[in-house]
């Protein structure tokens, strides 16, 4: 059974940095897709970044160059390093997972491609 639990959300000033963590248990080291999504009441859920077990990584255009997704399987943890934060980065950030055993150089950022979800952690960026 896959279980996901996020942490690290906080309120920060514009230009600040945060690191989100997602403890992800129940996944194979090489057979997974993991992603970060964010959502606000005004917007649909947005795929921020995704990573595959074969090393593929993709980012949404709005976060390229500012956010970094990574995994540490020794700690069963997915990370999202966020820098140069903007008010538009405000939202509830959730991690999502899917079992996937094929090669993937471009893991999906569509929410319907993921079965397992965490509860989410709030990030608020204010000026």
C-alpha cells in the first residue's frame, strides 16, 4: 500500500525559499512516478514538477529555474526545493504517486495519471 505524507509548508515573504518533503512508502525504487501538484480555490490543480524512477524530470513553465524536484530513496522521501517564491506560488501543495515500471523521460504532470495522493501542505507567499 502506498502512503504519502507532506510537510514543510509555511508562510514566507516574496523572494524567500522553502523545502517541501513527502515521505512516500510502498513504492519500488525503480518503478514509480512521483509529482508535486498545487491548488488554490481559484485555479485547477496544477502539476508543478514530476520525476520518474528512470530519472526523467519535468517542470511546469511557471516554476522552471526556481523549483527543483528530487528523491532520496534511502529516506523514502520526495523533495521540492522552492526559491525566488512569488505570490502566484501560493497554494496547497500535494505529492502524488503511481506505480510505473517502464522508461519515462517525461513523467506526466496531469493529476489523472496518479492514483495515490497525500493530504497536502499549505504554502503562502506574501509581499
